[in-house]
C-alpha cells in the first residue's frame, strides 16, 4: 500500500485577500506542511485558468456566484481567479512546495472548468493524475486543501469512484460554503465512500 497526500489548490486567490478568498484559507498551510513527511508521495494541484475562462462571471457579463448552463451541465460563475502566471495563481508563500513530487494543473481548457484533480467538469476529460498515481503504485489518498466543497470534494469523489482508498482531513481544509454547498459536499463524499475525518 502506497499512500499519497493530495494537496488541493493552496493558492493565493483562495486565501484571505485573494480574488476568490475562502475564509481562513491560509490557516491550514502550517498543518499541511507538518504532515507531508508522513506520506510516500506529496502531490499539489494548481487551479490554472487562462484570462477570459468560461467559468468567470465577467466572461458572460454575469454576476459572480450565479449559475449558468454549460454543455456539460450547470456551472457556478466565479470571480476571475487563478489566472495563469499571476500572483493569485501562485501557491501560498508558506506552503512547502519543494516537498512536492508532482504538481498537476487544471482548468487550463478555456471552455471547461475543472474542479477535480482527475477529470474536467465534463466528468470525462482526464487530467492524467490517475495514470500518474497508478504507475507509481499509489492506492491510498489523503486529501487536504481548498476549497472543501468544490475542488476537494470533486477530487475526493472522483478518486473514490476510480477505486482509490480516500480520506479527507477536514481540519486541513476550508470551505466556500455557498448555498448549502458544504453540507452537500459532506453528504456526497460520504455517499461515495470517502472517509471524512474531522481531525
Ligand atoms: C475552486 C472554484 C473555482 C477550488 C477552483 O479550488 O475549490 N473553486 N475554482
Ligand atoms: Zn477555478
């Protein structure tokens, strides 16, 4: 059994002061650094959008945090965030990025958002992470990071569906909690067989 720590989107735009700030998003950074040595592999994800991305409200002349219909289903429209090469897209400066074996970027396709580290929001276009994990013999994943109810949730559910043993450590995640999204995420992850640990 080989066990990876999958650290989701600990980036400036999801921390206080950022474009899509998650309350206390920066509180988890020290705790994440502290557990990195416990794992066989450390993998970071990085939300990585081109300017004018289809998940941005400005692209549609709409208000942020409203819903639109995409060919692949409903999509929340976000404030512009994590634009390729900007400081907002950079990892939090205290995150121990040097400890990572792998950094996987997602959301670079202008027409499709990608919450999950495994598949774009069409639920079919792979990011390549599954192949990376399988070829390294990794069968067990612990997820932490931002945001609990979006990218952590989607990544955890996809990982469980793919057959990995998945735990989410909630004390090292922070949520957007928009319109009941946190409760729905906890229910969805539990339903998918993810072990949702409070500590
Ligand atoms: C995320 C919304 C948009 C996340 C990324 O990392 O949870 N949420 N892009
Ligand atoms: Zn995004």
